[in-house]
């Protein structure tokens, strides 16, 4: 396990922390009228964190079995192709397209059980766009890591993903209504610019994944 790998994974995790499921649904929960219930956050963030971790473990196990039958150079070249692909795809996202946030807000304001369901639903919906996470898993699988190291990195990745939401929650509990205008601005901005931001996330993720592959192919 190298410092460069850990730094790249931390960067990808921070990119993933800006998704609908890990940041903006939590913000909408903070903006729900009435007394803020921290227990609802525990249910939501706990559910989505466990969901991502379990999915990650499943993918890593499958990838590890696959990589046993493939040449290491081939795996790194495949990683490079994936990184370049992510970077190219990032230019296809329309920054002017607005996201429909009303349906997510409606679902998130139901019962606690429904809230846990929203967390799983958000995770499932994002499976198609969780390319930074898939890139991170590919980097872990291609590296010479033990099962324990991979599990530790996956757990750390998932915790970093929810860190911004936890920081905002702390601010909401400490500052109460004084932070609501700031949260409202973030929510409005995301509804208007979310699609364009997804393009930026994919572009940066593609660069990090490709950079890691190039470093291991040509400089290690």
C-alpha cells in the first residue's frame, strides 16, 4: 500500500461525497421544516455507507478472481483505458440540464423505514454513475494488497464519502437556523448545476485513475 494510492483513493472518495445520495439528500433532510432529528441522519447515512461497502466488497472479490487469470500489464492497460474513457465521457454531460429534486425530497421525508429505503434506492440509482468508486475499486484490485488492506481501504473510502454531510450536520446542529440560507443555496445550486458537476466529477476521476495506471506502467 503506497501513499500515492491512498491519496488517489481519498481524492476519488471526496468526489463521490458530492453525489445525490451522499450529500444532497442529507442537505434536504436538514432543510425539512421542524425539529432536526439526528437519528434520521444516522439511519440514512448508516444505510448508504453499509450499502456502498457491501457492494464494494462484492465487486472486489469478483475482480480479484478475474485478475488472477489476467496478466498484470493487461490489467493496468485496461485501467488506463477506463480512466481515459471516463475523462472523455465527462464532456457529454449537459451543464444546463436541471435535476428533479422534488421526488427525492418527498421520499426522504417519509418514515424512518422509508428513509432507509431511500438510502438504498439512491445507492442503486447511482450504481450506473458511481464510476469514481468503480475506478477506486479497480485501483485496489490491481494493487498488491491483502484482503485486510482492501477491506480497510474500502471502509475508509466509504467514511470519507459521508464526511462532508457529517460536517454540515454538525454545523446545522450548532448554528441551527443561521446556516439554513447556506444549505438552501447549495441545494438550489445542485438542482441547477448537478448534471454539469457530474461531468466534472467523471473528468477528475478519469484523470486520477489514468494517472495511477500510467505511474505503475511506466515509472514503477
